[in-house]
DNA sequence: TTATATTGTGTCAATTTGACTCAATAAAAT
DNA sequence: ATTTTATTGAGTCAAATTGACACAATATAA
C-alpha cells in the first residue's frame, strides 16, 4: 500500500483485511506483529482492498508485502464488524504519530469493518518487512503478545479458536514447517494450537495413519538422546485431505 | 430498510449481508428466497449495514424483517468479495425493474462485498415478508432452487458446506424444529445437511448419548405404524454443547 | 562404561462405530 | 376379529479407534 493512494479513492472505504500470520520456531507458535508509530501499541499486518481487487487477493497482497511469501495457507475465518471496535481517541493518537497529511485523517477516522484471515507460514522463510505506517515487524510468542490496538487481541484469539476447529477435519503443518522435520515438531504445533499436551505414541499413530507423511533419514541434532527420523509431507495426499476433509 | 434512506448516506457503502435462512418442513430442508421485480430471478434475503450498526446486528435485522424471528441461530460463515460477483448488466436490469429514483442508481451499481450468514429457523413460526425491492418471499426445497442473481447459488452451496462442518462439533436442530418432535425429524435434518442416509439405530444411540434430549409422550400421527415418542431439547445442555463443542 | 534424555514400537483394555436383527405396535386391509 | 403393512426403538456383535501405559533403542554427556 502506498499512503498517498489513500486520498485518491483507490481503496474500498470502510473495509479492511487483517492477517494473523502464524509461524513456528523453537517449538513455539509465533505471530507476526507490526509496531505502531506511537511507540506504545502493536498491530496485526493489515491493509485495504483495492477497488478492483478481490478480498482474498487483498489478504494475499498484505501477506506478501509483510513476508515476501505467496501461495501459502491463508484462510478467511471471521469478520469483525462492531462499530466501536476502534476507539476514536486511539485512532487520533495513532494518526498524529504517523505525521500524515491532514487530508488523510478522514480516511483513518472512518469506521472499518475488517475481515480476518489467518496464515500458516514457514518461520525461516519470512523476511519481516514493516509497512509505511509502522516502525518494525517482529515475531511474538503466542502467549507473550504485547499491547495491541483496537480489537486485535480478540482477532488473534478468534483465529486460534478457528484453527483449533479446522484441525479436527483438516491436516496442518505443510506451510508451517520446513521441508523435512521430526514428528515432535508437528506434535508441538498441534499441542500449541489445541492448548494441551498430547500422548506421543498415540499422536504418531494417528498422524502416520493419515498417509500424508514420508519417512526420511535420521537427523543427528547433537543432543544427548536417540536421533529422531525426519519426515516430509506428501503434497498430493496432503492437499487431497485438505480439500476432502479428514475421515 | 427504507429505500429512500439509500441516498441519505445511512448505510455503509460497498458492504452488504446476505442470509441463507434454512427451515425444515415435510422432512425437507428449505431456504427462504425473495422474488426480484424483474420476474426472472430470485435472491437471498439481504441488506445493508447502518453506519452505526454492527454487522451481526444488521444480519439479525434482515432476518427479523423477513421472518419476524429474533434470537435464533444465526452464524456468519463466509465473505464473498470477488469484484465481479455482480454483473453490471444484470444489476442494470434489476434497477430498471425496481423503478427507482435515478439518483439511487449509483448505490446499486457500486461493487458490494457481502458477508454471508446462515440461520436455522422453525418453519412454522415464519411469516415470510418480501422486502421493498422484491415481489414475494417464499420457501424452496434445497434441491429445487430457482434461478438466482449474482453468486447467490454459490452462497447457498457454501452455507451448506459450512453447516456440514459445524455439524461435526456442534449440536443442531433447536431452532429448526418445533418444541417437541420425533427423533426421525432430527435424523432427516442431519441426513439432508450431510447429503447421505444415516442408520437409524446408530443415529438414535449417538444423538441420545449427547444428553441434550428429553423423552416425552408418544405421538399418534394417524399413520399405520408404531407411534414414535416425541423429544424436546434440554436447552441448558444444548447451549452448553453449542458453546463448548461436541466431544 | 555408565547415566540421561528422548525416540519409536508395542500392548491392552475401554470406548465408539458400523452393520445388522428383531420384537413392538398403530392403523389399514381382509 | 384377524392379518397385513410400515415404521419405531431396542438389542447384538464384530471391527475399528482411542487412551493410557510399558519398554527397548540410541545419541551424547558424565
């Protein structure tokens, strides 16, 4: 997005998209956030919808602009349409800190309905880029989220709930893990999303029975224990399951 | 909605809600549709969002205006945001048939992103009321849907898919059936939504094990077979399951 | 050589599911 | 009055799945 486009009527008024971008690193689920220029708040990577652009394409564009990634799992999950979701006083502070042309104020001060998406991306492949309205772009552990603007904390909560439900009838992990990985990493993702510990033998049995994994070579981590086997996703079978649903 | 409000800037531009309202009658799942004034198309009950109204509230208002019902299950399920979802030529025909003031044309000719909701309502309680833009309001069997405008057929398909998935971890039926009903009616709802036949003994066992039903008196239908027992939902337990999810 | 941590396999009972059978019964047909 | 028909609801049983463990294998550190 280019700020100067805001007053040239390039975007649909009153509508935005916000992406909850999940990555996985150090056996932790992380979320990508942007630092507001007021130095006090963080926010979700979001943006507006071009007049001739589909809403899905806008979400993909925002994802690409912040991460450089394309063609990853990006799922619309909820619309946040409360007229009071952004407080006027906070917006005014933010707009002031952005030092924008006065004529742009009316854009930011309007009411926005935002469409929430969540994305699953490979942490290592992301090159976080702040947008023109923010100072920096960084990963945060899911249970150490800083102070967020508006209802963005609610949006993240809601994304987690949606993922938790999708997990029941969709495979997960292909866009979240590197091309090969130990089973334990996949289990940790499930545990973090579900918010509970899983029994390893039972998890392995279950996930292997889906027929979406290929066993590869052993991986010597240097740690003082048996080396785990690495696995990779069988993409064709994975996408088939994603489409048709589990069981 | 009052048509004259359209040019007084009462509504959020470019945004609408569309409700897929499901009812159940004659062992058939039905959808409530409105007849367009062009005499050729039908459409979903939809509307616009007041400047100071939440999106959910707008969907509730549309539902109430068409059915007279409030406080029923109404679930947001998807946003339809393709810029080409409404064809300009069709819109022009529709606007012409509505014989509106010329100044309103710009409202209908703009691009709309619509937020899809589906509702489950008790068929017998609905008093279908056409809106100011339509000729009539009627129920249609789910597999006998007439020609619809725009992407409304896709929206109905998508609502069914969403329901099918929700069925896996949510109870269903409370707002779709009268206060007491035979188990077979509930089974028929499940069968219609899932699009497949279910084994009666197994269905009964499963649904009764949820602990959300109270057995009531026998109901003599006048048919030449054993009279079925009626059941009613235990509302407290039903809503708890709706909130927490099944299993 | 032993200790430690973690992996992958194996077991087994409990639970759930799928595919059936069958007796009960409300009304119509004889 | 008796038989027939259609449908309900209970019961059975093997197969599949799940949950809760035990345990052997093994990569490195002590």
